[in-house]
C-alpha cells in the first residue's frame, strides 16, 4: 500500500508516523511506476509525478501487483541515497 513517492531530484520523503510495523521501500528505474490490480486491469498507485515534489496514493489503491515498465528498463544508470532515522 503506498504511503509517499518521490521522483528524480524530489524533496525528501516526509516522516512516517503510522502504526509500528514492517514497511517496504521500493526503488524502480524511471517510468516503472507501481500499480495495483482491480478486476483484470492495472492502475497507478500514485498520482502523476511532478519533478521536485512528492506524490501520494490515489483513492482505492491496493498493494503493489505490477510495475508499468514504461521507462528505461535495464538501461538505467544512477544512484540514490537513503537516510533513515528512528527505524529499527
């Protein structure tokens, strides 16, 4: 289930202060956006990504079942930084 998402050069994701438990961090190449399945169709979990801002889940989103695979696939190169605080 989506909480927050960021695209290239976005501001840092905000703090998550929900119920303690396990959270997964998904990192995917450009254009490979998480989708959920409803009936026989796939739908985006997050709204449109705007450079420099965060994206939040759309109404009715469910767990990740697929990625859109509309991006650069295996040709993507680059790095990312993850800094966690308060995590165990």
